[in-house]
C-alpha cells in the first residue's frame, strides 16, 4: 500500500458535479464509466471505486467507515500513529 498521500482540492459545479483531479484519476486508473459507491455524513463524502456488481466487501467497507466517523463525531476514538492507521486502513 502506498504510504504517501497528497491532498487535492476541487469544486462542485453548478450541476453538482465534482472533477477528480488528473493525479487521482491516474493513481486509481479511472476511466469513463468507472463505478463508485458513495456515502456521506454531515461533513464527509466517501467514494469507493467498485467493480460491477458491487461486492458485499465494498458495502462492509462503507459501513465500517460510517461507523468510524460516527465514533469520531461523538468523541469515541483513539489516537494512532500514521503507521498504525495505514496498517488498519489496509485491512479494509
């Protein structure tokens, strides 16, 4: 798993569209028609690239992320080192 990330910034268009920056599209090998599962909380949108049809594991990942954000919003979380966080993330 890659351990370095760069924060990318984008805007929502008047039609509600979001452009994924070229570096992101290249890194994930995204092409026209790529499917995503999407989940939103009050302040976070999660996009997960999926194969068609959506797999049970993809749905479980989205549920795990939603549960994690709920815990964070309610102050129920623990701090982890960057390495530990990335190891945990790799299991998703």
